[in-house]
């Protein structure tokens, strides 16, 4: 049974703790997006959605999406344990050992420690497929992406302007390469202010979107939660009038530093704020965008050291119950996803929304998918990409994928090709890079790499109906698109 745990040495906070034993041959998976996974080895895993400061590899933990969701797989069966508590916490895993000491098995252990709140636990039993089906019944059906979102997509922080976007689209078209979408990062905003457009770089964004749409290419917009705290900024003024921003204990707006400068943060745990925020997506649709990607929604506030997020004392509505950031932090991205998804549904009821988010929590699949975030360019980053997709799928988030080629740096031709070939078989197939990183167009790496990349790209197009089938199966059963090899049978040593 759970207990109220207090450190014997007096150090650290008191917290809930629950310890469980598992079979000696059991293996741990889940806990959200873990770059060292998908199998989780002995160690301590923090439950606190975290921006790893611009890049990460397999050794970095935690990352953008943490969930108190464990999938435990053994020969005798599989179970999923969900601790329905969004507070900051830790999970301490220790694998068992078969035949340890005098021929006796030593069971594995999992200990969950939460810094506050109630400790509600759900347990689901059966085969992996049955367990994920039950998890979907408990937390919601995965959103079904529009068919074009299962095709190849291209993004970059630093397109520069409309002419560069046209050049990239023409590059695909002239080489006979399929392309479903182009994504515009924060550089298309006016001074990085959300829900604006830099008219100098994009003088006619709706016209550009219409032009690309005629060629079968959609535009997708980044959307950050932080709003520049600047009177005259339309989003800030309307949010301030609605009392939409997170406040401190004195009732003043909490402020942080993000791309536009000094910013305030919508309190998405308030239903009225979610409705207000969802209405703002009308501006994105009017600009010709067909989908959005949520970024920086752990949430992030830049800091030279320490935790890059809001003060733990910041106050949140929490759907009328009230509380502070210790409880609201992990569900901030989830509630932003709810606000955006419901807004898009209201604004365009005849179209399936396309939304994916860098941060989230248990149940985020109801509003879309996710992507790797700022995975480092290198062979370890390539490995982490696959770990994240498989691990998140086992947490009920079937639609995800990496920044193909890595977010940072300049991949070698071989690394780019192998990443591209892997990405072609993952649910979200998107190249992306930082503003100071190397190119990611497949023709930039020489004729040999281009030939193989083109083959992978055309194979992805050929498998379009198969991916649509996987999407429908995920919608109906919760089964991930990309599954570990033991999906039909438990893993062995």
C-alpha cells in the first residue's frame, strides 16, 4: 500500500511513495519520452517535463514528455500501471534477476514517489495489445490525423522568407519527389510574436499557402504559448482583458523570458482561457495554414541556470480547484493541446485537425501527436529517435517522429541517409533543423545519397494506404504504428 514517505535524514520534501514487486523476468517500458529507452534500465526517472536546453542524446533525462505510466512485460503477462498524479515525482526502477542466489529468483521493484496530491493508481492486465486497448478506453482515443499528415514533411528554423519556401517546394517538385507539407518556424512571425506574420518576409502568406496547396503542399505553423507582454500586441491585450495569464500569489501576471522577450503565459488549466486561446487559431487558418505544431510548452522560461520554467509558486486554475505550478506544470502542454484541438474543431468542423506538441502528459493522444524535439545530430541522436517513438507508442501516443537528420549540427551523408531511411517508416516523417544547422534537403548530400533517399521517399508514398490502416487501427485499438519486435510475444534477455 502507499505510504507518506519522509526522508530519515530530514533532507528533501515528504512525499507519497508506493513500492511494487514484479516478476524476475519482467522488463520496464514507458514513463513518457525517454531517450535511453525504450527498455528502461535500473535507475531513477524524474517526472517533470523538461527542455534539455537545445539538444539531447540518449544520456539526457528527463525530456519534454514525462508520464507516470509504466508498461511491465514478462513471460507470464503484461500490465500497465498509471499513477494519476501530475505532481513532480520520481520512479525508481530495479530489474529482477532469474536464478539469483541459490537458484532463487530475485523480483524486480518499482517505487513511485510523488511530492503531493492524491495517489490514484490504475492497473490494466493482459497482452500488450489488450493493455494498450484498455489504456485507450481509459484515457481517450488517439486523434486520427488527416491523410496528408502521413506523407513526407519538411521544416526548418530559418527559411528566411516566401522565396525560400517556394524554392524548397520547387526543389521537391522538379526532382519528382512527393511532399505533403512545409512547416514555418518562429522566424515567420513579426518579432517572434505568436499569431503574427513578418510582412516583409511574407508579404502575402495566404497567397503563398494557396499557391502551394494547388501543388498538393500544405503549410503548418508553429505556435508557442508565451505571449509578449507588450501593450498594443493584440494577443496580449485580449488576454489581459480576459484575465487569461498565469498569476503569482499576489495576483500579478507571472513573467518570463522567451523568444519575443518578456512574456506572459496563458493558464490553459482554466476552461475559459482554453476557449479564448482556441479562438485565436482563426488567425492561423486565415493565413492559409492547415495545421499547427506546439512548441516551448513545457512551459519554458529562459534562465542561465536552474529549471527553465515558471516559479513553482505560480498559481493555476486547475479547472476550478486551484493550485500551484508543482501540480500544473506536467499538464500544461496537455491542456494547451486541448485548447488548440478544440479551437480547430470549432473553426473548421468539417476537417480533422492536425496538431502535434512538444510537451504533454497521459491522454495527450486525444489531441494529436508529438515529435522528438531538439535531438542532437549524431549516431546517438539517431538511436534516441527510435527509442522515443517506440516508448511513446507504448504510452498510448502512436503518432510521433524525430527531426530527421537531427536538430543541430551537420550530419554526414551516411548519417543523414540512414536517418532518412528510418524516418520513412515512422509515423511522423519530417526533416527539421535549427537556424544555424546544415541543410536537410535530400539533394544536398550528393547524387548517391539522393538516389537512396528518393527510393525511401517513394516507398513511403507507396505505403500510404498501409499507414492509413495503421492510423485507423490506432484509433480503434490504441495499438502504436511502430511496435517493438516483441509486440506479439514478451521480450527475453
